[in-house]
């Protein structure tokens, strides 16, 4: 059992089998002076009766990959896994405080290069299981990501904490968000999702696709008993301790497989199959909060006891009438003329480290009415290591525009892998995925909203700064800005108000404006093609499309002050844009005579008794004659007061003080009176 953490004492009385300790940091010690690594090891393999571990006979290999020394850049603790002035340099220990908030202290550092060396040694020494109670948001750290692939390809089962950035959605941390890794979220003793546990979906696939289900499973993570640094026991909370709970369970499950059979049937895919298929689904949380649910050791044991190498799909059933488990799909039915509804399932191939799809997936409806549903597929050409993806793109045919009812059926997929050692023919397996969806008649245009996902840019694609400048503990915009991640509350509000919301993952030239009442453009960082600008003008002026824009902030001097030196890449990082790309928005809105300024405003306001807060937004400096503006008395950031201007202003006609057109916090006012805000003369 490899434990990548802060180390462990060689003579600790709680452990029977500390086989080896190695240090991969720049500090000259093998001991754990922080206690985190010792605690994690105790949850897995401790033998003290007061705080027993799952598998005390496990052989422990302690890899010290975190320092004790303070990071010279940062001397504070934050409630997120991103630290001020250290965007991608470090990985973080997911330890939670007792106040229901995740507490990650930026006083221990670890570099990608340390992990790469340690991973290589783990492969060289033949580790079976590896626990990582760490993570970070940079899934584009390719040396790290590819080394994890290499490690699991070498048959090492990796278990990793999903992160402590809950209850926010879209906050999964790497490597737990990788399909070849067992990603673990946290629950309390009442089987409720821990407030600090990060939620899905994965955001690798945005904006063109849809995220995968993560975490894979959830485990107890609040007030868990474990070993102290020297002797005795203590309690700790966080997904840091949920991960070793599952890692300890994995060690137990490995031990029940006879050694002569382990090589042929035990691998990262078969272990994940045993865990997710044996798990108990919790009542209340959705699939992007709990994954398959809470592991059931006995059920997983029964699966492994009679296991024959096979492929499977997780989840193996998509019942979009099952709420809240299949949120957000259960919140909105399908209908003709809509953008494709995409679900991204994970292929688990227990037959071999590499596999292939034998024949294209097939949709087989249960009844004739099922032919009204078209299902297109995108999937992994090569399934490696051990896992791949199967995305279902679902649309109701035009002839189903008046249909209301349930459509169900099966999706079948055949997988094959090369013959194993001692076998003469390839291994093959057929996966069956049950699908059930609810279909309604196509809604009227005024009730249909289109969300622009295509023009969103998030970290780690670049240094995209946070939207609210008052949030000092998270300098990056990395939660996806998707209706099903950090804007999930808005999605639910719109659905509760009777609106149907679709997602656009392609340019503005790729949708028919006559189908939609409103185009919703929120926190967008990308540029616009000239063809998009022209089409949007025509859509609004000639086709009656409503337009709602959430502008955020853009101020050059503020962006310059957010520049920092990244020690990992040895380069200076500067923001790509502000909270949003207001110069690009001004270019997009110029045909309507609208322009935003670069003031940074904040404050409280109310409309019809609805109280809200305006955080780090801009002002509007140009608007067409005859238009309507809501005005509020807000405070201007003093740093921007002396040198405000209009980013790429197009003949500004209005300089009225603090006039706003940002609708982000208008709650139901925004929903109920949308046309009042989106109609232009």
C-alpha cells in the first residue's frame, strides 16, 4: 500500500508493517511532523483498538511528498484548494475544519516533479494500491495526468480524494476526476453529503461536450478516528480521510482474492466495478454528488468472489424519471427541436488495460414510440488505461413534437481486448445500458432559453480570474460556469418558473433563433467571430430574439495587479481577461448601441422587495434612446475611480452615474420579467 502524504514515523506503535519510507521533497527528513500522513495510514492500516484501521496487516510504503516548511509566497489558510498567489504550483491536502468548511493550509508544498519521481518508484517497487489524499484543479498538467495513466496502466489501483471545495458544483480535483482513478467524496454519519465535499460534473469536456459522473463513491469523512503523529488517536474531517476509508476497504477486498488469481482478475477497472456495482445509493443526493453511493464491502466481496473479466458501463441505467438522483436530467424532459441532451457515461474494461469498441453502439427502443428518439454516440476509439467514455446525444425527432410520454429501451455496446497471457483468442464483452426518458410536446418559444456555453473560458485553459474580487481565497475561475455546475441554482429557478433551458456548445451561428425566446450570456471570456456578431444582430432585430447579458468586470490596472510568478512553470502569469471579456461584449453589442464601462461596482440593492447583492460588476455607459435602465446607488472600487473608461467604447452616448444592466442577482424578478429586460426598440 503506497501512501503519498506527509510521511510517517518508523517506530509508530499503531502499525505492524511499515515496509519502507521514502522522501521526495527538498527537506531532509522521513518523519511526519504534521500528522496528516500518519492519520491517513492509521485509517488504512492502524491496529490501535481505539482507532483501528481497515486492514492492519497491510504493508505500508510511505512516500513523503509534502513539506513541513511554509510556502514563502503564502502564509495564510484558505477555505478552498486554490491559494492566493499559487495558482497551479501545488497540490493540497484535503483536511476539513470542524466548522463545516474545507480548510486547506498553504503551509505545505509539493511540486509536480516530486510526484513524478515518486510515481516512478511506486511502479518500480510493484505497489498494488496507492492512496492520494490530495488534488488540484489543473487537469491540464499533462506530465502529472499522463503519469497517473501510466501508473494505473501498470495495474496500480489509485484511490484519491475528490476535494474539499463543496458545496459548490464543478469543483472536482485532479487526479480523482480521472476515469482510471477511484474518486472519493465525503459523507457524515447520517449519510448526508458532507458540506465540504466537492461536487461534479467533470469539466474537462466543456464547452463542446458534457462532463462525466464523479465522485465514483462516497465514504465517511467527518470526525473520523485515526492515529496521531506519535501515539494515541484523534478525529479529523475532510475528503482526505474519506479516501483512505475506501483505500482501506480496497486493501481488504484485494486480500480476499487468492494470490494465484490476482494477476488475472484484479486491476483498476475490476476493483471500480466491484465498488460501484456493490455500492448502496443514498436517498436525496444526486449522482454528481454521490456517484454510485456508499461502498458496501460485502456486496463488493460477492462481486469479486465470482468475478470473470468483463466490460461494463457506469452508470448502467439512465432513468431520467428518477429524481433527484438523475438531476439535472430528471428536472427537464426532452422535446422535439431542442439541442441534443448529452449524458457522458464511463466504460470500465476489466478484461485488459487496452480495449476497443467492436461495433458502434446501438439504440434499441422497447416500443415503437421509442423510434421518435434519436440517439447518436461518441465514444473512445481506444479504451486505455482500463477506461473510456460513451456519450449519448439524445434528440426527439420533429414528428414527435406533439408527443408526451415515456420512451425507454437499451443501448448495447461490444468491447474486446487482446488475449490475456495463456489465452488464444481475444476477450469480448457486451455492455447493456438501460435508458428511460420523459418526453413532452415542444414548448412555446417564449418559454425556451438558450445558454451560451461556447464562449466560456475557464482555468486551467488559461489564467482566468475570479468573478468576485471580494473572494480573496480563490483567484481562479475554474468551476465551469455551466448551468449544471456553479449555476445549478439558476437552472433550478428557471425550471421552477416553467422555463426550458438548453445549452449551446457551438458558435452563435449554429442555432435557429426562431426557436428561442432568450439567449442567456453569462460570464463569458471568449471573442466573437464577425459572423456571430452579424447573426446575433439579425436574430434580435428581425427574429425577435431576447438577449440577457451578465457582464461581470473588466479593469486593466486590476488585472495587472493580479499577475504573479508561477514557480512550477518558472514564468509570469497574467490574466487572459477580467471577470468577463467586456471589450468583446462591447463589440458584440455595438450594433444595438450598447456598451459597458470598466468601473468596478459593488453594493446591495432591491427590486420590488427582492434584496440582493451586486458584487464586482461594471457600469453601462451607452444604451439606445427609448430603452429602459434600472439605476442603483452602488460603491465604486476606489482603485478604478480615477481612470475609468470604456473598453473599446463605440461612440459612448451616456455617462450617467452607476447605471447598471447586470441581472445576475435579480432572482425571480429576472425570470418573471425577462422580456422587459431583453426587448430592444
